[in-house]
C-alpha cells in the first residue's frame, strides 16, 4: 500500500483498504449479545479517533469488506452507516467511503468546551473577538439575576479544535468576578479563570437547539452559507446558587455534537 504524507504528517491511504488493513486480526464474535455491525463499527471508530486510520483513508467497497469479514453485506452497510451518522466517514460519489476528521462529541456535563477538547487531545485554540465591559441588557441581567445596567464582561471567542473552527462562544460574567486579559483568554478556558478567581462553577441550567447559520456566522465557522448550527444557552451558578456566567454559543453541526447518557427508572 502506497501512502503520502497528510497535512499533519500522518500517512493517508491513496488506495482503498481491505478489511485486514482496517481491522487487523479482528474477528466478529457471533456468540456475543453485541450486534455484529456494532462490533465492527466500534473497532473502526476507535481506530479513527486514535489516529490509526487518519482522515483521507479510503475503504474498499462494502461487497469486498463483507467478503473479507465473512459477514453479510447488510451488516457491513449498517456499520458504515453508523460511522457516517457519527460524522467519522463520508461517502463521495466516484471516490467511495473515506475517513474525515472526527466530530467533537461533548458530554452534557458542567465542563467547558476548552476542558473537553484538552481531555480528548484535540489541541484547542482560541481567537478572542471581543473582551470588554458593558452594561447588562435586560435579557442578560435576567439570566444573571442582577439589575439591568450592571457592569458585566462580554466575551466573544472563536474556539477551534485541531486547526478547525468548532464554536463561536458569547459569554457574560459579572465584572466584580473577573477582568480577564486577552492572553489569559487565549491560553485558558473560562471556567479555569473563574475557578482561579474564586468563583467555581457548581451547577447550571441550559437549553439546546438548532438553526441555520447567518452569513457572518458561516464565514467565521468556515461553513457553507445556511449551514446547520447547534445552539446552547447556559447559566452557571456557584455553590451558593449565585449566577456567575451566562453563555450563548453556536457550534458547527458538521464537526460537533452533544452526547447524553440516559438511565431508565
């Protein structure tokens, strides 16, 4: 198999790989209660996210993969569809199925995007678009539980992961709590700065939605005009129940998703 260096110096396959190249000595466990398609999909997902199968890696067609794995074509197709839905593979007409940069998948916990990116090795970077003190509007004041006109720090930041913009973050913090410098915002997450200032995030309320990007939003996130965005609004409270931050964020849906864990009662 011939390979050529990718932009990040990892080798990218220039020919479609067969199952033995993609999965090594992997054999589906037919006695396991885990569906066969899911066994294959998870093995490939792990390899993609670890970098063993870098962006640009192309897969052999489903017929060949099914034959190599001694599985049915529908089983292999379902595994591929699972990975396409997860944003890890893309099907291109005339080219086939290939690996793309993994999406950022964020658990719904009280963590910052910066911390989540660091924990998954995705090299977060921040461009500060605005850092100024303003008077709280009626909406911001209501969210923070302060009188309208109260001084707050308004932040707008563009957060990238592995060289690609992922989110545009707009945050409001009471000016009495924090007066961050440009350098501190570029080098640290907002929650890190709040903790250092003695205002530790303890609980939050948040809402998640979706809409299409405006022209300016699409440009900043390097997305097509009208691309799908995920949205999140969050109010964060300290241990005394005092609001310490209000955020209104947008995320590129092509590179980002929220992840929930659910339990039955």
